[in-house]
C-alpha cells in the first residue's frame, strides 16, 4: 500500500486517484476539513461528503477516476491505495 497526500481547493476539482488496470479498494481521509468526492463534475451538490478526520473506503472499478473538492478554502486529503496503482 502507498499513501499520497493532496491539497485540494474549493473551486477546481482535483484528480486524487485513477485506476489504469484492475479494480481497487482505496481509503480516503480528509484531515483538515470536510471534502466532496466524485467524478470530474464533483461539487457540494453532487459529490459525496467525507467528513474531517474520518476514513472512507471506496471500491473503484477499472478505468475509473476520483476527484475531490474542499468544502471551503483548501483541504488536505490522504489516499491509501495499492502499491501497484
């Protein structure tokens, strides 16, 4: 497993993970404030919420992408994923 840390803002969705081959289970943690996750069109209205200091487990199918957007300002997001991703 490997951990990648991202800083995301509240205006432009940032790509935080993609799967190039095979399905993967990943873990996401918002460490500084709540974030919204989803596709490239993620927003407060259509994204899933990840609350500050909680860990969310996600299953991503092959060829999927995941974006994040801070609730306000900027947020730090940690992603734990398989080493071969």
